[in-house]
C-alpha cells in the first residue's frame, strides 16, 4: 500500500500550499492570537497558538470519519453550528471591547500593565476559536474532497492532518513571537487597550459574518 509514497507528494504540496494561503488570511484565529499577545503577553499567545493547532486535529478527524459530510449536507445542522460559533465569538469580542484603559497613563511599565490568563484558559480559547469555526469545517472538507484522492490510505491522510496541525501551530507561534517582540510591544505601549478593543470589533464582525446569508 505504501510501496510508492512519491505519488502522494503532489497531494501534500497542494494541501500545504492551500493551507499556507488560508492560515495567513485574517480570521478568528489571527484575531484571538493578536488579542492575547497584546492583552496577556508572549506566553499566553503561544499557548493559544498551540490550542489553535490542536483544534485542527478535530477537523481532520471528522473529515476522515465522514461526519463533516453530514454537517455540510444538512443545512439546519450547519446553521446551528454556525450560530454556536458566532455566539462564542461575540462573547470573547464583547469582553475585548470592555478592555479598560490604564488608570494613570505612563505610570505602568508594559510588563506590569499586561493582564494575566492561565495556560489552560489560553489553550481552551485557541482550541474553541478554531474548533468552532464553520469556515474551517468547510475548508477541511473541501481540501480532503478535492486535493486528496479517494484511494489515498487513511494513514497518509492522517499524516496530512498532523502536518496541518503542526504547521498551523508553528505559524501562530511565530506570529506570537513577532507581536510580543520589544519593538512591536513598544509600539503598542500604553495604547494596547485600543488594539484590544479593535480586535473585539473584528471578532464581533466575524461573528456577524458567520450568520449572515451569503
């Protein structure tokens, strides 16, 4: 079954290329990693990024099991899923909108002004943000249906899925490192709460987009 692995390289390159374009596009994952980087710092953003990457395995699992086909072909079920995802984005977006300004501007050092979030919560937010994204559902269903041949072994498909999860996590971890670098953090400075509020607006707009008819 695996005598000629070279035939799967074209599939892999296709998947990797499409995934790179998709993961680099602004969306809920990007917004939440940016928000956590600004609000909670580098560690929280990296843990959130790992959560986003791990959630990819959920999409891969139901794509391989065929459960995703049911979601895609049952409008009511997919609509309910979209509303749940939108409600979650509204929740975290509203929380970001309420980000308070520093009580005395200029008196707090950037590291003192950063809020605190547990690793578990940061991971959960990243995991749920990606896992509840119906656009990610459609993306993985499409990519496994179009780019992957029906006779490709499940073990090879699983390998594709593991790559997508790791690549996603690495991408957002690198983004986290960039956003929490001294120059970027210095640029944000004591106006970070405005960036937080902007991300709140972005998340709310994304939630609205999820439930708006196409």
